[in-house]
């Protein structure tokens, strides 16, 4: 929860909302904005505070506050297995809009009592979460596309009459109730009295490529990893067998390859994270939005975010990992059951080779119903990431495990017919909430050149 200009995290207006949220069983994390509350370094008059904030916003304020909120979300996500929302009116809308645009762990937002300046105008189209936006009493309307300079409206936002504060309290209580049911089918106008210009629920859609629709397929039910079987998956609390994460990744790549083609396949850096499983027969929607020089891609089912990917085509690719990692004595080729003791950090696997064949490439494209013609010649990303899974299963017997995320760096286009040398090494392992994780580094070499790098993260042993 954010706060108004000149207020702090314990301000009386916030407290009304806090009390209502707590009464509904929601927990609240609040943080003082820079130069507010306990972060205030000197006393301010109201006018001086407005000037100080305007200067801060022009300098670093449009980047730093939402980075702080993302850090707070990290803190919450690591400790609580609950959905996260954001509540921020007035000043808190100014830094809340970039926060919602950048952090899609946030499932819903309450914003308003604020205009939209050029910085917010950049971020608003990138918001895909459901948002309740409030337009305040005795002020000009501020629709999402408003070109107004937000700093010009900060001072009047910080001085509310008693009557307006009462109206805001009514907003807070009503919005608490509606926030609990933030699903598209439940959107209704919020009427809080004739003194308010308007209060409307809006589902802000990102401006980008058209959504890609596809039906999920679980093609791995008979494979060794029984998390793809209904029986074992249900023992771990899932509805049924999980669609492989590499398949969901393949769906996420579709709009990028459709638009960018070989450029993306030969020179890109992508980070993919999986939040919830897809199940066989799920109707998936894949959306793609341009975001700060890159692309933000999401996979949703029935409005629920399953996975997201951030991808860009940098002018200069990141420096590669030190290939000396593979010079250490390798793991024995004996295939043992995976366990904490058998996963040895920085002990590489024996290198191995495979070839991108036409039949194999078509099979991987067909598994995810991808018919883009580019894959008549180019290696499919689904196959390339599936090979990272294979690097693990070549070395270990893995009865039930889950792929949770990857970073993929394409450095050179791989084509049908190319022979690939695969090198892999576990970089680290850790335990969290009873799960055991491994992070694997893979390097694909073609003709002696580093063509692809993958940092592959998996839960190799799930909490019982």
C-alpha cells in the first residue's frame, strides 16, 4: 500500500483501508515514499514538498520508486504463498503505474485521484492486470490516455477538504470489498455518491501484438517424469498431469518469432518464469507487449497468469559464462537417482552431441501446434530448451520434478542439419520451503562457436 503526497504509510486515510482489508483477512505491507515518513531528511512546507518531489521525479523518481516496490514484492513472494495486489491513490498512483506495468506478480490494483503525465502515459498501456481507477471530486477527468503533466496536479491532490476525505473513506471500504472479487466477469461500476465525478473499473490492456490462441497439450504423460501423469501430480496437490514447462515456453516464443523471425532466433536474451501449471486441453492466450526496448510476453488461461517472459535484442549480448567451467573432472556417466548428495555444484557432465533433423524439428513444432514456416529451416526453441531437460535426465533418474524458469541467450542461428555439442554443469543447488532446486548452465556449440547459452532452474525434489 502506498500513500499520498505529504502523508506516510500510517496516514489516517490509509488506515481506513488497512482496517477494512484486515477485516477481510488480507495482510498489508506499506512503505514510506522517498522524503516521507521515516525517510524524511528535513522538514518541508507543503509547497516545498511539492517542489522537492517534482525535482526527484524528474531526476530518478520515475525509476527508483517502482524498483523499491518490486523489492518489497520479492520480500512478500519469498515468504507468503498468496496473490499480491497493489493499493495506491494520489501520489502512490504516480509510482504505482510503473510498478504494475513492470511486475506482473501483482494480480490487481487500485489507483486513482491522480492525473497522467508523460511518464505514466508510457507505462499505462503496458498494464495487463485488472485495475480500479478512481477519478476524484471537483477535478478535471483524467482518462488513461490523458496527456496532462502529472506534477501539475500533485499539490491539490495533497489538500483534501473534510468532505472529500469522507468520500475517500467510502471509496476505501467499497474498494476493499471489490478487490476481493477482482475477476473480469465481476467488473461493475462503483457508485459512491453524487459528489464524485466518476469511479469506474477498467481492464487496462497492453498495446502490442495480437493475442495468440492455442490449446495446451500434455504429450509427456508416459515419460519418466511422473509429474506429467495425473496420478502422481494429484498426490502433490495438482489438478492433473502438468503440461511441460518447455511446451509453455514454446508457446511464449510464437509471437516473437512471428514478428521478429531470424533476428530473435539468432540474437536475443530471454527470461521465462512459470507461476502456475497448464493442463491438457487448457485454452491458452499468449500476449506480447513492447516494453522498454524489449518485449513482455505472458501466457494466461481463463485470465490467470501461468507464465511470463521478458525478452530483448540487445546491441551487445552479455558476456558469455567462463567456459573453463567445463574443464573440471566430469561426473561419472552412471545414471543415478537424483538426490541432494548426487548433485555436485561445478562438476560438469560429459559433453554429448545431437543434430537438428528435419523430422525431429517438425515433431517438436507439432507437439505445441506451431505451424510457422520459419521452422522448415530453423531449429525450434521448444527443442532447444527441451534439450536442457534432457541434459538432466541423461545424468539422473528423476521420478517427479518441475521446471520453474530459464534464461536463454541465442547467440547464433541454429538450422536444420546443424550438429550441436552440448556441455552442462550444475552451478548451484538450494533448499526452500521443503523443495530442492538446481540451477544448470548449458552451452551449445556449433562448429566450435558458442551458439546458445541456457541457465535452467528446476525443483528436482518436491516437498512431501
